[in-house]
C-alpha cells in the first residue's frame, strides 16, 4: 500500500529540516567539518541516491557528489540515461569524516554510531520525498538504508522492499570504481554499475 499523504508543504518542511541539519551536533563529526552537506534535488524526484559522506570537495562546496567520485557518478548516470536533475542525491553521513596529514585531509570511513546518529536525517529526507526508488551506493549507504550491515556482492542486482514503501537497491560506490587499479577490471565493474543504473532508471520512469 502507498504511504499516507504527507501533511503540509513539502518544500517548507524540507527547508526546515535542512536548516536544522545545518546545526547538527548529533555526533562529534561536526567539530572538524566545514559544514553539513545536506541532500539536494527536486522534492518530487522518483529516485533518491544515497552516498557515504561528503568528501573534501563536497565539504568545502556544501553540495553532495561534486568531487572526483561525483564526476564519475555524473558520467555513469548520463550513460545509463538518468538525468541527475530529476534525482535527489544525499549521503548517509552529512559531515566529512577525515584525518589531517599536513595540509591534506584524508577521508575516513564513518563508523556505525555515526551512521546511526545521521539516520535521523536520512529517514526524514526519505519520508518527506516518498520516492519510488532509493539506491544505496556502497556499504555505508546500504547500512543506513537497511539498518543492518549487508554485503554489496550478495545484495546488489535485485530490488528490496523497504518499510517506507519504496523499492530499495544496493550497488557499489563510485569511489570503489575510482580505486580499482586494474584497467580491465575497472572497465568491467564500471559497465556493470552503468547497467544497474540503467535498470534502476527504467523502473523509476
Ligand atoms: N562520496 C560520497 O559518498 N558522497 C559525496 O557526496 C562525495 C563523495
């Protein structure tokens, strides 16, 4: 059954939620990050993508998926026939977790307590948008979406019924593709990612 109609004005509710998230202190990650990077995209998007957390460039820009992983993601979406402008893109964790090495800020994978603390926002984003499909990019996003740890290899490729009424999908994170050292494997994995996105995009139509 379809979830009940959302009361009030979605744009107003989303703006208030985002504003509240800007001051989030639900876990210590806000202390070292530049800003909260909230989700963005049309509130009537049929498709929501969840990443892991903002990276260095996202932390500075205040927008999700604008750095190297975002560029790979953009190209893959385009090849799969998905218009990013019609999707809502967010992250499981909304502050950049990192370690300083001199001037460089090195990404650190968020841990379960941080993911759980930040689900407060993700759940509300999904409840507000009520998308048809929600796609978790990588293990952190999958944990946030499903509330438990899953193996990407075993979970990808078929839809999952979510409590929200949406259809859930799990696939790899674009950074996983960026990091693959072997060009042949990289091309293969990238093609698989694009094919999964194509299937997802078709179902969101
Ligand atoms: N990786 C993510 O998971 N999210 C971003 O916003 C950028 C990189």
